[in-house]
């Protein structure tokens, strides 16, 4: 190829910004098609040289951290065949000679930059002749005796007039077969031959050096990849044809193919990977913007409960499950859809040519239905379901990046998981706003303790049979600077998901113990009566190996009788990892702390928990209490829960008590400890002190 006719690519090493921009201006004025890359950074400069091809390299003589001599030495050492021009403000004759000896091809002073474009063109022309002479000498001096490279010569008409022994051995044909009108080109692969011959003819007519890659079929029927390199043959200063080499690059092609597979495909399932998927999606977006493609959908898919399979059956079974899942997906998808495994148990899918949301729902429902069928892995039955986030792309104008769509599909997936899994969620702006709000809450919560925005509140639990304060449930309130009071129902789940619950939970325990210590010292009622403080625990806290010992030490150091501390744990959270929770709860119980099951009756394993855990208190969920007056089922459940607790000699506390009718029903059926607005709302610590003092009086 004649690089003088191409867009010239220039790399310029220059730290001075003003000088760099002046060179850029001069080149763009005289060589508007030239591409110039300027950097003053050694690492960037060297990286560019190793990863890209440049027709000419400009080097500033005075670059402090990477001198012209060092840059030239690096270029020569790396065998980078691009001419070097030194650009200098002031340079001595001796320095100029030294740089040219080192490998520079030319130099130009900065006060004569107007001549730089001509210097570049002249250098390239001279360098082109040097390369041709090198190649000519390389081929003509014993080239036909090379042991591993096939060599041939074409006459001025393009006929093959000679080949060496290596080419005959490589292809398995005799010399007589490989020379002649068409010669060895007769054995080009049928699929490659038309393209090869057209390109060969076009390039040969220019009488320039060129390279072409193609496939050849050997005498034994084996297909090999070859690289054909040709340079003009010059005899007595006249063009006499071409000298060419043929290299067997089959192994190189295989290595490139393997590298491509590693770069763009998942080695486990054989599916494309995230990189491939993002490239494909970005291409689709570009095509859609030009109105070429139909609307499409992107699905972000997560396999529910996959971790359980990995943990129980091992990674080998987990890998086999992923392979079978990939095949199950492919069995549903159409031939033009795209699926990729992006890591772990997550997949991305593009559904192309989508006419409506209904069509998406139809396909997604098939996914959900097919994954209801049990997988058989090494004789084991494995049940996994899917959670799917969906983005429908029908107006490409609002989507500019593939990553943006994938992010939105991920947000929809998050919502699907929050809904209970084994379902799908279609992305909408409301989800986007919710995600942004959640992100804000998460970030603000990180600073809430430092800003002293959190405060503990106390809600009394009244024992009407004894006309006494049974205890207080410790609650947390957050007065955030932007949103004001934020409900615990909003920020506690976020804290649990982001593991901030450990810091928050530790702070609540510390504040509870500190407040209790103050009560003992200042309030006579606490000295004369046994008053409980109930603190809610998260399952994430119980999963922490150091939680028991740290909490035990805090209670002992506070001087508070551990028998007056109740830890409340919700029924639904206990079922998730009962084996681990059982041992941790047993340690607290042995230490003397009371364990209460909160929201009793809302889960599926109420009776099992009572059997397995050292529970001393049940708290009837407020949803049942508040239904006493209107729902016979609620009345029945409450009566049964009270009877069960009394039979097992457990304390039973009714939550959410708000009316006299509820109080009378609960008392009639044997429940005497109440918590709710009927007696008192949650209150800050100072109001709690006043409440207790008034009660004592």
C-alpha cells in the first residue's frame, strides 16, 4: 500500500502544550487528512508504539523525562519500522549527528515548523525506498533456499515462473503443478479464491508491496491458512514482476481464534460473554438510530437459589447446571436472538424484532415456565427459578450507550428479586426514580451517625394485669437533612442489603445500654422494678462470628442485668439460616438474655421455631391485632397464638394495640401485655424518662 496516498498517522512526543498545539496546527493546515497523536507521557508514548501503527514518529529533543536519545533507542530496540524526525528548539551540530547515528532520519527546528509537512513527506518517500531495497535484498539473496517459507516469482504478466522446494513441501504438489498461468492460486480455498484474486490483481497493478491472507487446500486435502507477501522485482531498474513468500500461519490463526474465544466467549457454556454482548448491543443501537432495525428488548436474568446448589453439591455440579441452563435458554430463543453469560449465574439476552410488550411477556413467561422443570445433575434434583429484568427499546433516541440499557435491565431485575423472585419486572421511569432514591438513602445513611441524625425512641409495653411497665421496645428514628423523618421500614432494609446494619445495629445496642444505665441511676422505678429493654436484631448481625462475644462484653461492661435485655428477631428472618441462628441464639439464651420472636404468625414455620429455639416471648403481629374487630380469621389466629404461648409458659405481647375493643378481646383470651398507640406512641429518651417517673408516681 502507498502510505503517501493514505491518511498519515503521526505520533509526537512533546511535553510543552503550546509547542504541541503549534505543530498540530501546522500539520492540519498542510496535511488535513493526517492523524496526529500527541503525548508527553513516556508510558503512553511507548504503549501507543506497541499497540498501534504510525507512519512517522516526531520526538521533541528537550523532553525532560524521556529524552530524544532514549526514545530513539526504545524505537530501535522494539524493531518499530517507522521513520523518526527530531523536533528541536536549539540543537548543536554534534547532537544532530549523534541522533542520526542512533537512528533518527531527519530533524527540524521549531522556528522552521512551516517546513515540517514537506520534511515528513520527504522522509516517508525516502523511507519507502529503503524498505523496498531491504525487502528486495532479503528475497533475492538466497530466498529460494529458505527452509520453512515458500517462495515464488511472478513474471510481468502475473504468471508463476518459479517456486522453491519449501513451497512444494508445504502444499504437497510438485514444482510443475505450482507454476504456470495460474500456478499455486489454483489451490486457493473455493470460498476465498474470488476475493483473493480480485485483491491480488488490484494490489499488483499498483506495483507496491502488499500482504494478503487466505486459505489453501494442500494435496492431501488439508486446509491451511497462508500469508502471501509480495514486493516488486526490479531488474536493471525496470519492473520485472513480483517476488513473493508464502508462510503457513495456520497455528497463528488458531491462536488468534483461541484468543478471540477467550475474549468474547464464556469457556464454560460456550455462550458469548459480556464484552461480546455489549459490542453487539452497541452495534444494534447504532443501526436502530439509522432506522435499520426493529425495536428490541434486553433481559437481565439471574438464576434464583443457584448458590444453594453450589454450596450443597459443589462447584462441579454448579457448572453442569449452568451448562444445562444455557441449553434450556437456547431452546427457547429464536435463531437471531442473542444470549450471553456475564458471570456467575447471570445472563443477558437480546430479543430482536419485537413488535410489542406482549410479545416480550410471552417469551419471558416461557422462560419462567421452562425453569419450573427440575434439573437433574449427577443424579441430584436441582430446583432453580429465574428473576428477570426487562428493558423494551422502541425509541432509540433516549438510549445512547449499551451500558445504560444493561444498567436499567439490572435495576428491573433488582425489583423482580424484591418482589419475591421467580418473576419478571419491566423497567420504567418509576423504577429508575426508586433506584436513585435508594442510592441517595444508602449514601446518606453512611453519614447519618457522624451527623448525629439518628436517635433512639422507646415505646412502652404495659402489663395491665400488674398495672406496670413491662418494658420498652427500642426503635430508631432518622431525621435526614433533606427528606426529614425517614421511616425505618425504608432505611433498615437498605442497611441490611449494604451491610451498614452492622454499624447501625452496634450503635443501637450501645445507645440502648447507655440509656438503661442512666435510667437505673436516675429513675427510682427502674431500681425497684424489673423493666425490659427490647432491641431488634437483624439476621445479618447474627451471621457475624464476633457478634455474640462483642455484645456480651458490652452488656457485662454496662453493669446491666442481662436478664432485663430482650433481643427480638423476626420470624421470617429466622427461617433463612436456622441452623446457624439456632447456635447463636442458644449462646445468648445461656448467657441470660431473653429471646423474643417478633411478628409471630406471619411466617411459614412458627411452630418449628418454637420447637427448635430457646424462645421466652412471643409478639403477636399488629396485622392480626388490628383485624380483631373486623376479621374472624384474625380473631381465631390471635386466640390460638395466645393459647399456644400460655400452654408453653411464654410471655405474649400484643403489638399495634389501638382500641378498647382490642384490649378487651386480648384480656378475655389471656393476653395482658400490650404495646401500641392505645397506651403510648414511641418517644425520645427524655420523654421516656418523664413517662416512667409519672407512672411511678
